[in-house]
């Protein structure tokens, strides 16, 4: 099989192949996290939205290449997706029934309804972004090894015991 080596009768991915897939899926996941952060900030103008915090967890897990944190990100992204679907259905019905603002309504009531419609539009866009984001985040989690080889962490030095942190030469 191409891209796999046999060790004790078990197929094992090569380190360079893992790095390639981590870069590919990590790059896409980082892009989707950035989109989620930007749009959730806009959405937070009109309603409480936890997607910003979820995006921060995703970016931190990608930058640290931490598999348990990526599990948390994927799980919370999936939960957030379900909550957004329920919210969109509920408030879509509400806007359909009560979204027409009468001409005699005060400016503040009209502003609230326009903000609500804006939030609904951003929420639909967030839902559409979360679908491919879940795929790439899950694939990144799947490829990410439980124990990282120190060579996967180019920004960090390793000490003599292989732990991340300051080099043993720096004293």
C-alpha cells in the first residue's frame, strides 16, 4: 500500500505523510476557525453566541497540536451546530409570523426587528460554515497522533528529556 509501512504486521503511516495531512487539514480548520471567529463576533451584536469561544478553542488546539483539546473542539462544534439549527428553526418561524414591522412602530422596535433579521442571516451563514468545518476538524483530529513527535513542533525547542519548553542549554 502506498504511504504505509509495515511494523509488526500493522500498517503505520509515515511521519512525513502525517505532517502533510496535519498541514492540509490543520490549514483548512484554521481558516474555518477564523471565519467562525469573525462571523460570531458580528452575530454577538444581536444575540448571545458561544461560537467565538468554540473558535478560540479550535485555534488553540491547532496551534498546540493537542488531540484531547481537538476532541473538545469537535464535540462543541457539533453541539453548537445542533443548537444553531434549533435556533434558526425557532426564530425563522417567529420572524415569519411577527417579522413585519408596521409603519407606525417606533424606530427602536424597527431597529430591534432589523437586528433580529441580521442575526438570523449571520446564523444561517454560520451553519453553512460549520458543516465543512466539522469535516476538516474531525479529519485533523483523526490524523493527529496522541503523542506528538517533537519534530512536529517547529516553534518550540525540546530539552534533553524531549519535553517542550526551554532548552537545557539556556540557563
